[in-house]
């Protein structure tokens, strides 16, 4: 089972779009996928239309819900794709962690991932992280084998990318394993700014930048309103093609690493 976090400190870089579209494509290709929404804004949860009574990550991390996966994940109505949603209660959890320590939330997240891995419940877990270090995002990064960092060509987004890599290194500490991080350029346009941004990214994060880029398209916004992955909403469009190429590249990199098998 492969655990992947989608993260960046800068908002508006396409984290949730990447998480939702990548999870949907992997599921459509026959992989059993769990999408975990770790952002209190719960956009990924809303995208897939979770019911109000469905369990949330807040309940798991606070200990209100069991960590056995069948009790906390919900079907999305799509083949091979399940959801563990979020709610605004994650903000309350963060306030509590400031005074009580976040170790219990971290332990419960790890317990859930261990149960999923031991039961071979899913092939991929995709975690949509908020644009900041929270109890949920720290827990997510600590259990992930991979981190995809979506970033735009502008200076603020790229600065957030560098800061996130530094914070992950500090979070894991000396001597501990590090997740593999992959930088994804999003909202690409045929402009000088994008060309310069691409060159800067590839120079700064050598070997870690995806060849695939996500191009700017109004169809992405339309698909979000329709609550459909862009590849379904506009199957012949550029953005849907980009996300399919991203899935191909991600699978090649991770499966080559594991001799052709997801772990």
C-alpha cells in the first residue's frame, strides 16, 4: 500500500484538485484507493458529496471513532474509491494539540494506516493536506511514503515549496526516513513567467520535478462546480489529459521503486 500526501504551505496551488483527480484516475484504473481529507475546509469531502452522518478524520484523531477501516471510511459511489472526510472540527483538534500535545492524534493516524496496510485494504491512500502545519498534516506527512507538492510559477508558491521541504526534513529528524517528494507545476500558461518558473523549479529541486505539468483550463473550475473529476467532465480536454499523464508518471516512479508492485 502506497501512502501519498498532497501538500504545500501556499494556498491556491491546486492541492485538492490534484488529490481528487489523481485518486479518481487511480481508482478508474482498478486500484483500490482511499482519499483522506485532512483539511478543515473539507473541499475534497464536499467534492465527492459525503453525507453529514459519515465519519470524519476529526473523530478518528480525537479517539471518538474506531480505527478499523470499515468503520470510518465511506463509499463515494465510484468503483474502487472510498473517502475519509474532514470537517471544521479539525480546527478544534489543532487548538487542543497546542496545549495537550499532538502525540495522541499522530498515534491514532498511524494506527489507522497500520490497520489498512495489515489488512491490505487499499492499494493507494491519497491525503489532501491543508496549507499549513496542523495536527492532521503532521500526522499525514509522518505516515507518507510520497509527498506531491503542487506549485504555481509565482515566487510565493515556490518559496512555500522550499519551506515545506525544509519543514519535512526537520519534522522527520536526523536519521529517520524521509518521504520521497515530487514537485508538480500547476496552472501552467504559455507565458514568460511560467517558463522562468519552470527553469527555477528544475534548478532548485533537481530530479524531483515531475515532467508532467497541469495546464490552466476553465474546464477545471467547471468540473469543480459539477463535482466531477476533470477527466470525466471534459474527457478530451487538456487538463484531463494532464492528470492522466500525472497518474502514469507517478505510477512509473513508485512501482519501479518497488519492483513493479505497490506496497
